[in-house]
């Protein structure tokens, strides 16, 4: 690991982490096309989202420097791709890092941990729906982690006065 990168621990997200999680996500909502939300969710809304995920036993993790486990540099989670029973075992993964922690390895570590947890729970497929086909960093991260591009939904979003694509990436969690 490079000298300027902190050693990181990927750990479960706890309720006391949610204020920072909400701030990280708000930054992405307000400044990027990685999320198609137009207004950042409140802390209460983020708490409700987190509560729903963890109550079901699905993964939600954060990255913290080993020197300060109370500091949150990013978060990742998984939830079912769709609610219908035929999709059981297929999960959508989301990952966001703090602006000061981008491209320092936290995203890859968090996604790897979520994939490991999903595989351990018997999930078979992981899906990433990446906002904006110009989001090279997220597409590159997922490729690095073994995801393949499964398709592109063209012009399905609109944000900052631009029509935006969604890149669909997929990774199998079972050996064929």
C-alpha cells in the first residue's frame, strides 16, 4: 500500500456512523451523476434505509483507518436486485467514498467485503447499476473486481441538465 494511503479496516456500519454516511452520500447527490437522486436524503431517511438493510441481514459496511475506527471514509451495501422471488440470490451493490478518500483503495476493499459476505450467504449474482456512462472511476473499479458490462440503459436519467445512461455491470458469485 502506498505510503500516503492509510491502512483501512472494513467493518460493519453502525448507527453512530450514519451521520458521516449521510454527509458522504449528500456530497455525491449534490456534485455527481453517480447517484440519480436530486436532493440528499435526510439523516432520518438514511437511518431508515440502513435499518431496512441490516434488519434483513444484508451487508452494509464502512471503511475506517486503522488509526481511528470512528472515522468513516466510505460505505457500501447490498440489497436485493428486485423483490420478486425469482430474483432471490441476486443483489445490487452500491459504494460511495468520501471526496478526500477517492482512488485510495477504500471502494475496492468495501465492495470485496460485501461480495464475500453475499457469497457466504449463498447469493449467486451481484449487479452494479452505475449512474452515468462517463463515470470511468466506478466502471473501472467494478471491472477491476471482476464485474463485466451487461448492458447500458441509454438516457434513462436526467440530472444537471444532462441526459444520463446507466451502465449495468454484473459479477457471478458462484462457479459455473
